C-alpha cells in the first residue's frame, strides 16, 4: 500500500511552478546582484569587471554608511512612533463601548490608499506655499505659515517617518485590536473581583497577553523599514540633498538615475543582507516561523 | 447551551453598566484621546475627499480645511478625460493575474509541503521562509535586466506580472501551509484509501476546507499588487502599459497645480479598496492582516 506522505512524480511536478517563479525572478536575480556589484556598467556599455572597486568607493566616500545610518534611523523612528500608539489604539478599539467600534471604521481608512497616494496627498498637505498644514498653523497663530516641512534637511527624515506612521499605524492597531479581542474576558473579571483598576489591568493582563502580537508587529515594522521606497520617492526623492536617501532610495538613484549599475548593486546587496540578517535574528528571537494562523479574533 | 446564554448575558450587563455608573475620569480621558486620534487618522482622508470636490478657484481662494460650499464633480470628469479608465483596466489585469498565479502556485506547493516529510521539500519551504525577508528592492536591478534584455518583456503587462508573482509567493505559501496543516490527517488518509489522487484531494478536501484562508490571502495579495509602485516604475514606460500608482505620479507631473484633480485621482485609484471597505469591511481587514494575527 502507498504511503500518503511519500513523494511521487506528480508531487514534484506540483512544486515546479512556485519554485520556478521564485528561482527565476527572485533568487537568481539576488545572486546576480552580487555579481553586478563587481562591474562597471551603465546598462548599455560592455560590462567591465572591477573587483571590489564599487564597494571601496561607496564605503570610502561615506555614501554607504550614510544610507545605512538613515535606514537604521528610520527603522527606530518608525518603531517608536508606531508601537505605543498602535498598542493603545488596538486596546481602545477592543473595548466594549459602541462608539469605539464606530471610531474604528474611521481609524482604518488610511489603509485604503497606496503609499504613492499617501505620499502625493501629504506632499500637498505639507506644501510650503499653499499647503493645508501651514494654512492651519497660520490661522491659529501657532506658526508662521512658511514652514518648509520636507525641505529642511534636519527634520525631513522625522517628517517622513511621521507620514509612514500615519499610513501604517492603522495596520498595526488592527493587529493589536485583533490580539486584544482574543484575551479571555475571564482574566479581567477575576482582576475586577480582586479590585484591580483599569490601569493595573492594562499592565498586568493586557500587555503580557499581547506579547506575540507585539513581536509580530515589531518584526513587521523593522523589516518593513528596509523597504520604504514608494513614499520617499514621492515625498522627497531622497532629498533635500541626501537627507532621506535611505538604502533602497540610494540603490534606485545610483542604478536608474545615475546609470551606475555596479554601485546601485552594492546598495542592493547591503539591503538584501540586512533583510535576511534581520529576519533570521528576529526569527530566532521570536520563533515567528511557528506562527499559526488564528483569525478568530477578527 | 446554558453557558452560552450566561456569557452573552454577562456581556450585555457589562455593556449596559458603563452608562449607568457615573463616568469615571479615565473613561472621559480615553474617549477624549480616542477622539484626538480620530482627527489625526481620518482628517487627512476627509481632506482628500473635500479637496477632490472643490473647483480649482475654490481651492486657491477658499478655506482649505472646510468643505466647499459649492461641491463639484468636474475634477472627476478631468481625471476620466486623461485616460483613467485605461490605467484602471491595466491595474485590474495586472492585479487579478498576479493574484491568480500566486495563489495557484502557492496552493500546489503548500499542499506538498504539508503532505510530505521529504527533506528536500523541507529545504525548499525554508528557502521560501528566508525569501519572506528579501526586499523587492534588492533584486530590482537584475530583474530589470532580465525582463528587458533576456525575456524581452519590458514595458508589457506580462513583464510586470511575472516578477510580482515571485515576490508574492513566500508569504502566501507560509499562510497556506499553516492553514492546511490544521486539516486533520485522518481526512486525507481515508480519502487516499478510497483511491483519491492528489488533485482530487486538493479539489475536494483542501480547497473547500481552506476557503477562508484562500480568500484572505487573495485579498492581501490583491492589495499588494494593486499598490505596487517599484515594479511599474522600473519595468514600464509607455502610456499603454501604465498602471495606477505610476499614473498618479504621472498625472501629478502634468497637473502640478491642479490639486483638486490630483485628489480626485487619488480617490479613484483607491476605488476597489474603498468599495470593499464599504461593503465587506470584515473581509478586507481580515485579508489585510493575512496570517499575521495571532
């Protein structure tokens, strides 16, 4: 009799489409990027092998360090801006009162727009000449009305991180909402009988029970930070100067605008290594790969 | 039965009691903070909407944070006159094909991963797990060279679909594997003994039992495909193959000062998601969470 768990020709065949797609369009390109990082090539000319020259250039000029530093900064800023707020909002929405559910309907609306749409919208809200924010600040006397929010090198990255947070806090509060809904009501009842107040219950029941949601959300924010491209492309294009030139933006600029495929590929390889290293680290820390799909909380 | 009634009853009292009791300070504070966030989260969305309904004069002269007294749909007409329907159709084609291919390939692979203990299959699955963390951006240069110089699909919708499928696979496979694993083994074995082949098992057991996961993951992949910007930016160029996210930036380039028209474009580009939110909020939100909710 046949074993249900044995491999057979048909099963090998069933794996082919996914493996083929992934090999051809993801894995092999990733390896090819490593090869490209050793070339002097503008995409049209005959590629020239230059060894580690591109690598030396980007590290010696400080370009790579700058991009890495900005990427880490935006990672930290996104986490700090998103995590506490998402947690509080998620728990808030999981409450029983009717008005909270109604608020939730509005809280999640930013999720409906693409990063490009969000970027375009905020670029007009923050426009220094006719933007909404400056108009509001001027009318209320809180500002001069001439603030160039994205044009100031010292604050551009913080403003970008704030917009990223506006876009993604709804997603993370949805996660926490779903997690908080799964906390058994009996825990709170027991605490209430013991005379615990809401603040006490938040810290000794809600927070510990949301541990896995916290890990998931943190993993997603940290790995997601490596990929903020769309929004920055639309909002600042990496500028002013190189104030928001994080890794993916620098990669794009070098490869597709400066037509320097070798240097662009160095950035791409750094990005890939950062992505894999970060998630292996986080997998180890959190056993994320044993995540189960539990959607009952929705 | 009795337990169910009791739980429902307790919930109802909990709900009733909060307005009977005098409001505690923290309830007021919480409601206030919730309202502040409501303004932060929703007002920009509201602003997109009211601005899209303004005339251009109204935008320059009026009070920007209030809705116009004379709302107009002229901006939506402008957007449609600039080929919006064509970009929309392109986006639909690309997103639907991408999702169909991702889900089909992932389902087949996930089934094999769950069914067998083979070491090579394990390895393949682990490679996909690592792939979960590969940023699309890291592979875009070779993908561009591949699509342009090797398979000669630059500036075509197919050239856009193929790499998008590859990068959608890892998460979809992970979610489906986790879901299919929960199907009791006895069900497979009894059907297998009755002579069912793998395809019969897939069609009559796996697909019906994992319908909710398939729907969620399809929604997730659709949203990703619909909003993807980097692939269209790098892999397409002409009007004929332009999809919506790229069309927004293009439209913005042409109508820089016509902010109301750009906001109308933003609204229309999100139309499928807005409609899904209006008519199937729970499905959409569940889909957006994919398998991340634990």
